[in-house]
C-alpha cells in the first residue's frame, strides 16, 4: 500500500452528548478509492467533515501527510489540498455556473476574469458539461448540479499549485438521482481520478452500485466504530453479520432499525 496521506487516530466526536464517532482509527492512502458505508446516522458524513477540517474532533489526533492538524483547516493550512463535494451540492443560486465554479479564484486571486473563465470551461469539459457557464443552478437538472459541484471541487489555483486539491471527499454523490444519472456520476468519479482530478478520494454512500463501481476499499461504520474493513470483492464473501444485513436489506439482524 502507498504512503498514508491522512490518518485519524482515536478520533471521537459527539453532538449534544450523543457520541457519533467513538475512537475511530482510519488511514487514507495515496491513490485510495475508499467508500465509507453503514446505516444512516452512524457518523459517515461526520467522518468526512473531520477529515476535511470543517470540524474538529473532541478527542484524538489527525495527521495529514505526517503533520498533525491543529484546529480547523482555516486555522492552519494542510500540506495537501483536500476538497469536498457536499450532498446538496451547495451551489450559490444567485451566481452563474461560471461564478460558482470559479468562486474561490474570483474572490482570492488576481487572475484576469478571462483566465478564470478558461479554467472554468476546462473543468466543465472534464465533467461533460461544456457551454453552460452562463446558466444559473435553477436551470440545471439534479445530475447536472452534481457535476458542476464536482467541477468546483477540482478547480485549481495556478497562482498557488501547492494548494491544489489532491484528495476529494464525496458525501452521498448519487443520493436522489435516478439509476441512469447515478451511473453518469459514478463514471465521472472514476474518470476524474484517471484524469488526475484528485487521484485519491473517499466516498460516503448507501447505494450498492456506487459502492461497487467507484470503490476499491470499504469501511463499515456502525455505532460510531469501524465494524468491518475490506475490499469491494470481499463484500459478497464476508460472513460479517452487519455487512450481510446491510447489503441484503433485511430488518432482522445486529443493525437496529429505527422505528
């Protein structure tokens, strides 16, 4: 396995005295295609937010390329770029596609507007949406909005190559999409990795097809702990009761069904 990029050691996180992550140990390697799976409300998205630096753990340590992170990502810059695609896309409705994708460059660089638009068009080409830069999010389908959010996540800053994203975090990227739109997004996730648009990624998902088509390694979280870890090929071979129940959809088993 390649060198560790990100390490969570004994990470704990609670909200309103409810423990969401309970001393999680997780290592993300360079070139990883990792899926975090498990029932709803078990800490998967919280894990992504902690990895991204959007939230701090209550206990435990986070290392990024061997350097311990202190505080939020805005407090101390990570040695590598980590970007996130949110479940709801988090696009600005009042801004055009161009302004959404190039938002960070428009706000924080002195690049000419023409140059930023060229970079935006390059990213739109990569996600299969050329020629829509002047549209607003309201004019796009759900799948198109997802792809625009991907383009924004992989936007690089030519003035500061060291800050360009190396790791991308996907939070339920195919949630709410029909099977065909889901396939488009799954193919895009894999193709962006091959094109160099973040060679390492972590994906949180419930969808069987997304797990099997985008991931190589899988961790299963339940009750704030990693209960199982393996490859995608090992999913059907394991006799772990939680994994078997999760993929069969049975209501009886060790996973408690919310009433």
